[in-house]
C-alpha cells in the first residue's frame, strides 16, 4: 500500500483528481488533497508509525505521468526531497515471498497506461497546433492531437477480441488505451487499443 491509498481510502483524495494528476493536469498531488497541509502532515506521520509497527517493507517506487513524455510526478507543494520520498514509497507485507515482493515492486514502478479519448464533441481544437482529429489526449492546457503528442503512427485495434488485444499489446513497445465517455453510464469505457502497426501481423 501507499500514502495515496490511505488518502483515497479516508476520503481526502478523490480518485478522479488522482487521474488528473497522473495526466499532468495538476502541478502536485497535495493541491487536490481536500484538507489543509497540517492535517496531511499529521496523516503521513500516523501512516509512517503504522507501517513501522506492522514491520512492512519499504519499496521506493517511480511515479511517472500518464503522458508520452513519462515525466516524474510531483507530490508536495514544497518539493522537499524527504516528503517526496515518503509519498513515493510503497509498503509490502513481510509475509510475501521475495519473488512476489519483486513482482509487486516492478508492477508499481511501471508507468500507467496512456489513455487516448474518442471525443463525443468532434468540434475540438488541438491546443498546440490548432488541428483536430478523431482522437485526442488531454494535457494541462487542453486537448492535444495525436500528431502533436507523437502517437499518430499507431494503429487502432477495436475492442472485442481479447486474445488478439493481449497479443498486440505484448508485441507493441508503445501503445495507448482508447476510451469514450458513456452518457448513460456516466463513465469512460474502453473502445480499443492503439498499437504499433508491426504488432498486428505478429499478433494475428
């Protein structure tokens, strides 16, 4: 578990705000925590005391943005290295085998999947070049076209064939999940995957 898990669990941090932070739309995580800095600091201290008492094993984790640039994410307003390190540390049970701990640490350090949106409103404009398209990626200043974010060479693989999707994903060094907002369910739903063209023949 991590400090983010705790803040979300006690209701101080909205999961939607975490996603905006992962997309680089928020400067630092503490900006979207719904309590003042002294209470955040108190919660972090209590969490540290709890993991020490439980004998959990520290696992420093890389947190990178859900953007093609994969820039490092910032947690605190101050940028203090000790505070940043406390947020970046995940904690693992000592009862897990070393192999399982290594697998979980590797999974936690893996960058989040890139997400591309199939917009309901087709009359959008890329904030970088002024262009448009069928797909976009949200950035802090606004929507960006796939050409500007460097994903326009990827090919769309519609959802529906789970085996083909898994194979294409495994064969593509770069990929992005395509989602579309459902007005009836009021959530984003997966539409398919963008993969490198060479991955499709191999997958098939």
